[in-house]
C-alpha cells in the first residue's frame, strides 16, 4: 500500500536540502540498469582506488577486460574462476593447475597468503605467480573484541584508507562475517555512523573477497567455521554493484569458499534498478532496509527514499519476486523510539509487505555519538513483533551485537572531522529525539 506523501512545510525544506549530494548520485532514469555514474559528493575524492586499473592484456580478451591489475600485477582475488583459469592458461599452464591454485587460495583451510603457501604447485607456475600476480590487497591493522565475542577487524588498503569487517559468533555454530563494500557511504541514512563519512570510494571485488578470506584465516580456529556472509558493513553494496556481484560469485564458488548462496545476504537501502539487476544476476539473498512505514518518515531517515519511494520499492519487489522460486526478501527495520515504532507503524508495515514473500527483522538501534535517535525499549519491540506475528508475518528480533566496540550495525567507520550533514529533524519528531532514552 503506497502511503500518501505529505508535502508540508518540513518536507519542502528537506527537498531543498537535497539539491546536493544525493541528487547527483543516481542515474537520471529510475528504470535504467546501467551502473550509477560517479557520485558528486563533497566528502569523496574518487569512487575508484587510485592505482587500480583494468586490463584486457594477459590474453584474456575483451570479455575479461574487467580483470583488475595493480601496478603490473593481476589481483588474484579479483577474478572469478573462469577468469583465473583463462589467465593461467594464457601463461602456458593447464586448467588443472588453475584449479589447484584456486583451491589453495580459497579452499581446504589454506587461504594462501603468498607463493610459499602453494604446496604441491608446479615450480614454474609459482615463479610466474611471483612475477605477475598479487595475492593480497588488505593489511591487518587492528582487531577488537566486544564483550559478547563479536570481533571488529580493521584493514588498511593500498591507498592507506581503512575498512572494517565484523565477525559475529551466532547460535548453533552459525558464525557470520559482515563485509564492507565501500569506504564510507553516500546514502546519508540519518541513524548510521558510516553515513556521516560520506563516500570515499568503492571497494574492488578483491578487497571485498579478501575480507571473508582473512576472517576465516584469522578467526576460524577461535570461532569455528564462518558459514554466513552479510554485505552490511560500510557502504551501500548496490551502489558498487559490479564489484559486489563479482565478489559474491567468488564467495559461493563450490570449489572455493563454498558459501551457500542462501547464506550470502546482500543488503540495500533501496536502489530499485540495482535490486532488479541483482535479482536477475545473483542467487544470493537480498535484504532491504525499510525502517519506516511512510514516505514522510523515510524521506527523512533514509534520503534515498526521495529517489525511490516506498511505493516504487515495494511494488518492484512484489513484481520481481514472482519470478523467483522459494525466495524471500529480508526486510530490516531499525526501531527508532518515537519515530517508527508505534502500533500504527506496525499495522502499516503489515499492509506494506502484503503479497511480498518476506521475513522481517526488527533491529534495536545502536546509539552512537552524533545521533540523537533513541532505542525502542525491549517491551515495545516485543509488542510490535507480536502485532506483526499475529497477522501471519515471519518476524524476528535482533538485539545489538558488538556495540561496546562500535562493531554493531550502523556503527562502523570513522567520520573524522568533516562529516556529511545531518538533515533537519521534522518538527513532529523533535520531542521524541529530545526525550531521554526509554
Ligand atoms: S545504513 Fe547502510 S546505506 Fe545507509 S548510510 Fe549506513 S552504510 Fe550507507
């Protein structure tokens, strides 16, 4: 059910402030499937890593012109298996040798970091790799452990920027790695710490894949097998869709990291054209951050809604999911006290998701400096959950993990001194934000 957009005074002010960064972020056609053009954002320098290029050399041909090269070397973790195989063959080696290399990079608990760890591989192949291939794109900078066992890993990249990856031990041996897809984020969701950074740049597929590989390499002995991946770290994954789809393909390869596509979840704030593309090109799970039941509230807390409103977003999902068998989208709903957690919100949410195969995750808000939002109390979350469940919705509640080390949802990154601007709080919600925590 599409909610009517109120264009009261506060709404006009918000639209005026949007002249700016977000308006220039997206392609002019909402239905276009082409990649989003480079973002004009006051806090970003470039969306691409500085020294990364793409090459069609190495005998890869035009169809492989997206093989990433750093300096004169190919990034091994930036290639899907068929690309690696062709590249290895172009240097005079057999496909079986490419498969052995692939398995040492990703399988059999080796997660090879350099040529010294390629036991059993032909000497000439190792020499060639030493000359032409780069194994690693991330350097471990720090690792923090929260009181609940959640780990936050900080990695430095070639250009000196830092990203964060979180490993979350779960019940019944289900351990999840939460990977970043960008440095910072352009979406400016008002409740999110990462959003304060603005967008610095996109991560390459290699930088995304290596987060999962290093999480396993560094922590499997301590937390057990990492079984799940969520693209819910720093960044809007679908704003970097090319590299995210590629990284997810590499992660689910059956000869490599072997994550089940159903256990790799790609999250979005609601980029409609990119959602359509993802649903066509990937079998991985999709999570959509909803976080409001009216356009009025969502335009404020998630400014992307001004480009792709609730009616368009949910209508697209309703339509596209008809063609996916046994597939449910996960709606994430961060509960903000006095903003989106009323009984009316619960009832509207039931109407909004009608006809969409889905599960709903109610998430407690993780407070952080610079945000005036308050967490909804546990009792109120349970009441909200019960209303949804009574109507037949599949609904879960997720409480904060890792928040004492700023490793929780929406707490990643380091905005620094120059921050993306917070939007003006609509008059009717000021009291809720100024009230003391419930
Ligand atoms: S919630 Fe996600 S999409 Fe929104 S600003 Fe934060 S990182 Fe970006």
